[in-house]
C-alpha cells in the first residue's frame, strides 16, 4: 500500500504556490517593461493595456504556469524516487543484516568468493578459523600461492555447477570438511560461490575409533573362528575316542555275561549299571554334539507344516512306548518358515519331555497349539505332568541343570538348552511356566520372515 501511494503523481504545495506567485508577478513586471520602452505610463500598462498586449501577457503567463507545473511535477517525481530509493536501501540494509545474522548463526565457517576466487565475505567463525582476508584471492590468502590450487573444489563448482565436498587434515590433527556451492543469478548464471568449512574432528575421531574397533573385532572373529574349528576338531576326536572306549566297555560286559552265564543274577546285577552308564554316555555325547553344532549349522529356510511335524513326533513316541495311554491334541494347520531339521529338534525335545514327565500321571494329556502374546504368534506344548517350581525357572535352559532327579526322570540334561539354541537361530525366544504336580507349558516364538 505504501508503494501505491508513492507512485500516484503528486505536486508539492509550496513549490506550486511559489510558481503561482511568480506568474502573478509577471503581469506588473511586463507592465513596467512596456512603460520603460515608452508605451505609456506604468499604471496605464498595468490596468488598461492594449488588446494585443493582454493576449501576449496571458500567453506568456500560461507558458510560465505550464513550465512551473512541469518543473513541479519533475521535482515531485525525483522526490518520490528519492524516497523509494531510500526505502529500498533501508530494506536492503535490513536484509543484509538479516542475512549476515543467519550466516553468523550457522555453525559452519562461511566465505563467499567471486568467479576470480576473490574473497567477498567471511562470517566471524571463518575469520577466526582462517583469518580476515576479504579482498584477497583465496589461493594467495590460504595457500600462499600465485595460481589456483590444483583440484580446487570451488573452481570445479564454477565449471560444472554442482556442489562438491572434500575432507582435509591439518598438521595439528584437525579434520575439516569443505563444501563448495555455486551461486546463480535470476537468469541462472553462476556469479559467485560459497565455501563452508566444517570442523568434523570429533566425528572423524569416532569413525577412526569405530574402524579400529571393527578391525579388532574382525581379528577376534578370525581368531574365534580358528578356535571354533580347533574346538570342533577336538570335540569330534574326543567323541570318537569316547565312543571307542564306551564300545569296548559295553562289549566287555556283554562278553562277561555270555561267558559267565546270563542266569547268574549276581553278575547281571553287577554289569547292569555298566550297560546303563554306557548307553547314557553315548546319549550324552550325541546330545552335546547336537548342541554344539546348532550354532554353526547352515539354516535352510522353507515352509514347514509344524502341525504335521508335531503329529509325526507324537506317532514315533507312541510306537516307542506302546504301553502308554496318552491323550494328545494337535492344532491343525500351523505352518511356519524355518529350518525343518531344527524345528523337528524343538518338537522332539518339547514333546519328548512332555511324554516323559507325564509318565506318572494316570490320565496323561499333551497339547500342541498356537496362541498370541502382545500381537505375536506363540507356539506351545502343554502337559499335565510333574511340572516344576517356578522359583527355579532361571535354570530351565542351562545345560546339565535338572529340576528333577535323574533317577526319577532320566535324560542328558541338555534337551531344553538345545531347544533354546534352535529357537534363537530362528530369531525367537522360549520360556516355560509350570507348577509342581500340575504340569508345565513351554511357549516359543519364531521370527516371521518371507522366503
């Protein structure tokens, strides 16, 4: 609105008044000139001039008035333009102060250079970092050279019109990131460039520390891999030797029974613990090898019908223990993406434990099903067997930790540890809930993934 008022033609009141006074005074002045040239007296020329004289005087006064109006208009125009120029200069100064404030408030050291790489502007942070060098060429001020530095990032920006980012290291161990950006005029022509210098020492030191840590981790991983290979070789060698010794002991007790006679009850009673121990050691060796291999075994992802796998495991248990009468319930249609072998190990151990711990229950029940916890699908195996004390639940998945005596419920003591390892390989977790004499329920999750 202010600009609209300024652009409306206006005449200056005092100037117009002075002009009108001059026009009016021209009449007596003309009368005095006519009287001086002998054309009558002054009063006669002032009051009763001739017709021709009146016409000439009025024409002259009209020309004067038009000229004065024109001059007044020009003066007013110049005054308006002067006001507009003053206002524009004030706006420009305000914008300059605002722009400088923004540049000073930025965390980077900023400088502006023209196409000849002459420094036009530096914010305070740039002056503190590089010194005040306005008016100098950057290669002279910073590098003390007489020509543009090879690979100058700002010169590259002037050539391709793109921003460029470089990192430099100072002799005192500081790391700086230099970002060059070309500036364009409204027509799109490059007229100058901005150079931003950012101190990235802290970030660089963190990156170097992370790189060092990664290198150390890679070295440790290589050492761990070598140690695992040695341990694997040792485990297989040890298990092979142990199997050989156990086989020899087992054969010796069999030969002893055959030579002395199977009807010698005292002898049978003596060698029976040897046979049981040999069988238990073989099972333990197999279980430990299975547990150790789970972490290294390659995952073969496929769609696995978990319900059918559970039915197969329960069928094998019925065939192995035909004398048992167990009521089983399997939710049909459960299917997951996972490693079939590992999933079978999970179900064999959980369903096998449920079968074992319901051995003393008159009406044994085992259930496999699916539920949800916090919107996540959970699979469970529930039984109404011996159960366990929840105060000791932290020992459930530790190898060789037993919540029941080995005489009452024989086993290797590594079954649940094996299950936990297999579940973790699938990106899930497992937990157990139980109560002595009222059964137990083991639930586990598996990572949902796409093939």
